[in-house]
């Protein structure tokens, strides 16, 4: 296998936290402002800083004050997130995730990381409940950059450093469940495996031209593609 960096999204790709993130954000606004904030929009594929910025803009905050207020509210959010993830009844790890991660860990010249809009602390909170945190030594996170393509770029550079290889000598594969994952992968010259375990159907994901689309990571052809055993998209 060519030296390969795998960057996994979290929500909708590895796990579902049953809306714990949204509830934690609402609690952060309640603590910070006495109301839930302007969170009536879809979060799919957004970064935590991006969500906060959009909500604060909608609430009428001046652009000059958004960064500072966002940092303040994100601290409240992280505290609430730990509680919400712990108590949510319908947390689940998506099909095929454990097997894929365990198999990838046995391969040489492979770096397994995260490419997620979650802040790193939030990412670890969400993964820890499902026992997945141990699989990821590095990543690119919302705490690295508010733009998804840029945090993926950070993750790819960290993965290349772990492999002791130039970034350009590595295959970079982004695994995600939203069009934003696909677009961000394209923006950094990476391949994308799109999985329909989130809110998007396979046909919707295919319209954004990922390298491969699968119903889930349990699909045998998804495993084959990830391991470089099949180079042609199979739908």
C-alpha cells in the first residue's frame, strides 16, 4: 500500500451522538445569553467555530466581537457536551467502523487520523464513549481552523509527519458523510470515500463526485476501495 493518510469525519461517519452536540450548543447560549441562540440551521459538515460564527452573526453581533464571544461560548459548550454525550440514550457507533479501524491499524505505512469540524476536546469526548478515541493519534480539528478544507490540510500534514514522508508522497483519503467533506477533500487534492450513514443518501453524495460512495463502512466494496484493492468507483 502506498503511504496513506486516512482522515475520518466523526458525526454521521464514525458515530451518531443523537443530537448531543446541538443540545450542548443550545445550553452554551442559555448560559451565555439566557436564550438558545440562532441555531435553526443544519450543522452537517460545518465546523464548531463556523456554527458559532453563523449563530452569533444571526443574533446581531458585530464582526469585531464574534471571535472573542465564540471562544467564551465554546468553553461553555465543551462542558455541556461532556454531560450530554454521557447521558444520551441513543449513542451509536456506525456499522463497520470498528472493523475498518482495527484492520487499518495492522497495515504498514498508514496513518489513521481525524478530519473533523469538532474542536479537538469535543472530538475526544464524542469518540471516548464508543471506545474509538484510542484509534486516533492525530487529526485536523475545528480548533485548528474554522474552514474544513484547511483543517484537513493540517491533518494531512500531521499524518505525513508521523509517517516521516513528504505530504506529496502520500495518498490522502477523507472519509465523510456530507457534501462538505467531499468538497473539502477536493480542495486539498485528496480522495474522498463518502458514506451514507448521515443525513445524505448515496445518490445525493454521488452528485458531488467523491472517489467512492458506500452505504456504510460495513459494505465490503468500501473496505476494498480503502485498501486500494479496487480503484474504480462502485455504486
